[in-house]
């Protein structure tokens, strides 16, 4: 006879995207570990309470994770599911990443009226984004565009597009795919134009360092994705950047090889430092740091000093 079912409390934000991510994790855990029952616990974060304010003005990185991490430390939840790109590169003492599942899609996409591609948008077209990184790179590519600050969940942004507040949106492919709205994608934007955010498209499953839940989640861990995220986060950590400076990085692990491209830009797109590095997957952290060092020598230090 099997033993009693143990409940695992999973902390998540309450947005449609966050709940879709958390539900996916819940289903995977319960299918793999039938002795566990996963209870979703919705936690409101600073980023959810101040939906109209620019991210940079309300705390930058951590505004979507701090309250959930506090609940973990108080043992009110046993596991947290985050969009990995929202997690600061330094975790609070006592917490650890238990697993990084396989990445969905790291790319940025354009969602436009009349299905126009980025290079087809007319001069002065209003492009909505809440990201300094996207704004800087898009202005570097097309300084004739008008970049409009926009926040809110995916559906809110799509409604603003449909209402004519903007002519196009630049969003994460992963978010649209996870909530079944990928049919809205007009164009996948090349890394040559817009390098994605650090860890974009990846999830981070966070637990307490000393908790048994860490071992129970190992089946969800995807080594190649973890290596990519490790390189990208090492790049960002060495730069010391967050939401206040336009920084992007995209690593790709194939077999035992890993490549990474990184960018640091002026917010207005006038200056952009870009570079790439390649090596073995086992050296992911070092590759990210070395690329950051190279960009700092090439002028990124001056951009960061002005931030």
C-alpha cells in the first residue's frame, strides 16, 4: 500500500503567464511523483502592484521575485516558479535553484498591425516595449521609430495594440507561446538586431537550500539550458547590470560546445558594444565572465559608468 500523499506548496505570481508556467510545473511533478500533490499559492509581488510604473523606477530586478522568495524563507511555500530572467544574479542566503527546465524560446518577437515586419514599419511607427534593452537595440537598428513605454500583462499589451495606442509590440516569444497566443507573432527578431534578455524563455525552480524538495525536482533539470543560463547570468553579474542598463545575452549549448553573444547599449541606442565568445559547455560561467570583460574593455565600462 502506498503512503499518504504529501502536499508541495508552489508559490507563483497571479498573472496568466505565471499561472501557466506554474501549472505546467505542477502537472509535471504530479505525473512524475504521484506521491506528491502540488498546491498553487498565488503571491502578489511589487511588480504586480505597480503595473503602470516603469520597472526601473520601482526597484529593477527582483520586483517580481522578492515577495515569493520571502515566502520561501518563511516556509509558507516549498517551491517557487520564476521566469528566470526576473531572478537577480545573486540569490538570497538560504535559497537555491533546484532545477532549470528546458528553455521554450529565447527570442524576441514583433507583433504588428497589418502583419508588417520590423523593416517594413513606416518612419515614426509607434513600437511599444517596457524594456530598456529592447528600446536601445531597436533604436540602434532603426532610429526613425518611436519607442513607446508600455507595461502590463500580455493580454493588456495586445489590447493596447488593438486599440491603436501603438502600431507594434516587441515581446518575448516564450510568453506568447506559453499562453497559447503565438498566432499573434508577426516576426521572430534576429539576434543581429535584438539580443534577448539574460535567461529569457527559461524557468527557474527555487527552493530552500536545505529542503528535500530539491532532490524531488531533479528530473525537471535540463543541462544544456542550465549551461546557457549560467553563461548569460555570469555575463550580467560581471557587468553589474540589471534593469537600469540595456544588457542582452544569448548563449547556445550544442553538444559539448557553447557560444554566447552579448550586448551593452546606451538607452537611446546611440552607442552599442557587442561581442561573442565560444568554448566548452563546462566553462559556461567563465565564458560569460570573459565576454563581459571584453566588452568592458571595448567601451561598455563607459556606458555603465553613465547609468
